[in-house]
């Protein structure tokens, strides 16, 4: 049972990028379960359509629009369509990202750039589109899904760590610039989340290491996002909230992240 009241986001419009799969899908569903109309956007229309049908079967109003967040023109079309259909865009969750484990020596320039383009440039593109089309005049809340990486060195994740550190920095700058306009910008940094593709791949080896068992669930990330999007967080902006079961404050648990 949810700790939030059921109609908390009644009448609100939420866009979740990458909302067809994994954590983004749980975030989209959780907003919908609390009354929001939910738009999901990513590249694969077939994945989005399946997710949309599932959300609708649970009584959630949903639109699903194919979009590559690396392309600002496509992103602007998506944001404009959401506003044309539902009349507002109150909450943006920048969740879409690309990642794969790789040592620096095996990363091509193009592989590194691709992750920066999706995670960092994509977050900028969608935030800017939401700002231009709606939030500049009406305020809103932006939540960027980051990673608990920016204060550490992370083996096999130099590309994602650099991209997410950039997202944290962008979060803070946008929070400062857009605060006078009633736009709050925060981050949520998940630890290793169970039942997501990347972590499933790593899980078997990690569970044999000391300090394993620090995994959180996608619902824990959704709860943090809903809190930051709600009026309960009206004085919170520029933060990056770690939701990692304490992994990063406990050096023994950090051993679970070693290569
Ligand atoms: P996921 O299921 O792989 O989700 C990534 C989503 O991003 C997919 O829906 C994908 O859809 C979309 N996407 C990728 N490239 C895109 C592009 N160019 N344009 C538009 N959409 C794009 O990953 P997840 O594990 O749920 O992760 C969700 C978020 O949490 C990410 O920001 C990730 O970095 C963060 N995170 C996850 C973990 C974890 O343990 N899983 C830990 C720390 C942080 P398409 O393929 O259809 O485009």
C-alpha cells in the first residue's frame, strides 16, 4: 500500500522518458496510480505501446510517443503534443539513459560520446523543451534520475559516471536559474536496482561478494521521485537524493561495486 494519498497527482501531467521499461516504467505507473496522466517516451514504439496498454489496463491515462532524446526537434514535438492533448506539463522525469559495462581501454570515442549524448545532452534537451513550452510560464518540477557516482571513481562505468556527474551539475545550475520561475529541479540517485537489465547481469557475481544485499527496488526510486515532485518538497531544489540502501555511506558495502 502506498504511503502517499491516492489522488496526490490528480489533474497533473507527467512525462517520464524511458517510461516503457525498468525503473521508468515503475515511476510512470506509480504516478498514474496517484491520479496523474502519464506520457512515456523512448525510441521503441512497440515497447512503449505494450507499456501503454498495461498502464491503461490499470486505469491510467497514458500517451506513448516514440522519440530519441538526443534529437532536440523530436523532443520539442513530443512536449508540444503532450501539451496539445492534456493542456499542461507539470512534472518531467528525465529517466532515459544508455549504459553498458566497459573498461576505459575498451571504450571507443563513439561509445563514450553515445552515453554522454543520451544521459547528459538528452536530459538537457528534454528539460529545455519542457521549459520553453510550459514551465517557463507555469512552473513545474523536474526530477533527473542520476546515479550515486559523482563523488567516486567507478570501474567499468567511466562513461556513465561522467555523464551522470554532468547531470547532477546540470541539476544544480538549472535549480538556481529556474528557482525564481517556480521550477524545482532535483536528482534521484538509485543504487543497484533489482530486476533491471544491467543489475540482473551483474547480480550473480555480486551476491557472492561481501557487502552484497544493498539492492533497492524500483518502487523505492518511484517513491523518492513522487516525494520530490509533490508539494511536500516545495522547498527542496538542487538536491540529488541517494536511494541506495546506504551503500555509499558504508565503505564495506561499496566493496560490492568493485570490478
Ligand atoms: P532501462 O530499462 O534500460 O531504461 C532505459 C530507458 O531509456 C529505456 O526505456 C530506453 O528505451 C530509454 N532510452 C535509451 N536511449 C534513449 C534515447 N536515445 N532516447 C529515448 N529514450 C532512450 O534502464 P533502468 O535500469 O530502468 O534505468 C533507468 C534509469 O535509472 C537510468 O537513468 C539509469 O541510468 C538509472 N540507474 C539505474 C540503476 C539500476 O540499478 N538499474 C542504477 C543507477 C541508476 P528505448 O530503448 O525504447 O529508447
